[in-house]
């Protein structure tokens, strides 16, 4: 596969792309996907927007009423690029790790990193030091930029190997202070369209995170497929949502999509479902991204009225049931846009909007993508047969130095790990996850990572983690735990283990359901049989269903 000459001085990312023979097929079937060979995604997003829509147009909003215009965002992104290159010696191809909640400065930092020709490594601010250290070992950043409120765990993980730069503090060395001393004039590095711009970690099912690698052109491609054809945004739209910018779902929906079309975005650092809806309504939001869990919570509180000003509402991150779809429609008149995407492909690749929506299905392949169902041998199966969802489009899986590339890419297809059924009209209906990833309230949680955290508790002999179906969250983390002799498995010990896990890894990964057992099921060779635990949960669910129905 021919690569364009790179602008990277530090060639780490090109050197560590997977072998070209293991890449998925890439297709650029739409006119808008014909990108030039030289392309800087940040310049395309912010500089082009200023040129087309003017510097005074609102770009970023926050619930307190603060608004950054496109001109202000452009200046701050340029100042960040100046600090990186002039003060810190960052060269094209260096990795810069980002850590912060959804706020305006993290957007400016992300744009500035890309403008400088560097590679952004996006991370969740909730990650603990052990998790951050793992990502540092994998991606080898030279600088880490963090909201000052989340600096402690990062500094512990970085040690003396990575320069750590806070933003938002009163310190003279703070990024914001450094930026204030810069002119705000910066010419974006002339990167290649296939230079790596973004390293996006994704939860791994083996306990070791996978790091996805995305080019400059990839960042625009998810706006020019799902956003352009399904959401059909205009410059008058106001985007809002709950997904963190550290997730490619949030980065696309709250940064890339609005900037690509001259719209604005409401950024909320932390808000529950009803609070998010209140902020969105107050800001005049027209496009909302959140999980089915949140839509159900808003309706449960009787606040469906907060959603009625939306032009379009997107549900992704977990399965959207027909019942939730109909409840939202009945309460608000909105026809929720369902969708499935992945970090490997950056954003949503199956969806439908408006009259094309069929409740209970996820939708059809988004323009620019095609999808099919594969059996266990990698062969395509016909309508009505369940199997593994497989996708080809302008983006695709490229893992950083990871043998699991061969598991995700099969015969040129991106195989997502989800079981679906396709009908005669090309609509896909979700069945289940094909692996042991737990999807809870839109978060991907690798079961082995939680198992490893629980195992560190001094009272735990061994444990096994699976996902338990949950009507509110889609799934919850369920742990079967064997305690050491003499330790009593009671409510106090359950909370003790939960608190321990919250302090060890990101709190959203903790086991909400802990069951104490005397032994775990294993096969004759000693391999843990997670499927038997899943079967026991399934049997339990079936036993409860008739009782629930009789009370309805």
C-alpha cells in the first residue's frame, strides 16, 4: 500500500503501523471523501471554518454562558501549537497525551497538537495512574497536557520521562499563561492525509488496552459520512451531548462535526441526564448525543419536555430497544437516531434517520460504508441469519503494535465483535456482543481489566467478571468472587471490594454486582469457563421475567 511522504520528523507512528497486509480494505466511494494528499485536519476544521463562516461565529459554549467564537478558538489553538513547538520543542510526529473533561481548552489543545503536526493521545480524566502509565508505555508521548484538577494521577504515571503541563491553574507555567504570551499566529504543519493524527485507546478484552491509529483524513471522513448524510447539520445547529471527548464518539459529535459545518457545540464537564437536558434546552441545542440510559432517565423524571426543541437526537454507545425508542417518540415526538460505531472506525457506520428509521433495528450502512454478516469461518451469510457484523469504508482498524489486529480484520472486513442479523432491505438488528466486552451506559469495559483490579484485593483468591443484562444500563459489571478462608462475604466486604476497584481503575468500571462463591467453573485443563457464569445469569433472568410480567 502506497503511503504519501510524511511530514513527521519523529517517525514512531508510521514505524509502528500494522503490516499493510493486515489492514482492512479502504473505500472512498463518495465525492466528498476524495481528500488531497496533503491535509492537516485541524487546519481543515478551524481555519477553513473561519474563512467560510467568519471569526465572530460562536464555536464553543459552556453552561455558564461563556462563548468562544471561531476566531478565539483559532487563536488559542495556534497559541497551543506555538507553546508546543517554541517552548517545549515538540516536532511533527511527537505524541502529546491529553487529559481533561469536556471543556473549551481541551478542544483548543487538541486542535493545537494537530496543527503542530504532532499526534494526539486522548485519555479519560478518570483513569488512574496505573492505567495512564500503561498508555504512556504504549504511545511514548513527549508531553502530557492535563486540566490542573486531574494532574495528580498523570504526574504519578509520567514520572520523569514525560513533561507534564497543566492548564486552568493560576501557576505562571500553566499552559493558559504561556498561551497568553504568544501571538496566536501559526501556520499548520503540512502533514500528509495519511499521517497519523490521533491515537485513540479502546478497552481491551484481554485487560491490555488497544490503541487505534487514525490519519488526518480519517478525522474528516467520519464527518463526511455519518454527520453529512444522517445528521445533515447546518451552521445554525447547536450540538450537545454526554460522551467524553476522550472517546471518538464524543470527539466526533461535539468537536469534529460542528466545526466541519460551521455549527457550535455546548460542552458540559459533568452532568446527569436531566441536568444535561436542562443545559441543552437552555443553550438552544438542536442535536443531542447520549446513550439510551440517559433518554430513559430523562423520561422517568418526567422531563421529556426538555427534548422537544431538538431537531435530531442520537442514541449510541449501547443497544437501543424498541421500547425506549417508542417511549421517547411518544413523550417528545422525536424519532431517535440509532447507530453503532467503534473506536477502530472512529464513529458511527450503521444508522438511519427520519422516515428511513425502522424501530428496533440499528439501521443500514451509512453512505460511504458497506456492511455484511459473517459466519464463524468468515463467509458472508444471507438475510435472516445471525453472525458477526463486518464493515468496510473510508476508515478502518489499525492497532498500534498489537497482534489483535488479526482478530479485528478478517478478509479485508472490520469485524466489530457484535452479533447482528440483516434483513432483505439491508437493515441490521443487534443480537449481542460476540466477545467479553461489557457495554454499560455507553462505556466499553474490558472484563479482564476489572478482574485484574479485583485480584489485587488482599482478601480475594480469584474472580471472574461478566456482563449482567440491566434494563437501565444495558449491562452492569458482575463479579463472581472467591474470598480467602475466614473472610466473610457480606455487604461490608462487597462495598470494600467495590471501593478498592474504584481506587485502582476508572470508577465507572467497578462491579455493581458482586457475588461471593466458593469456586469458579473451570474445564479439565483449568481454563475459566465464563460462559457457564453467563448461562447462570441468563437462567436467573428467565426465572425473573414471568414474575415481572405478572406485576406489569
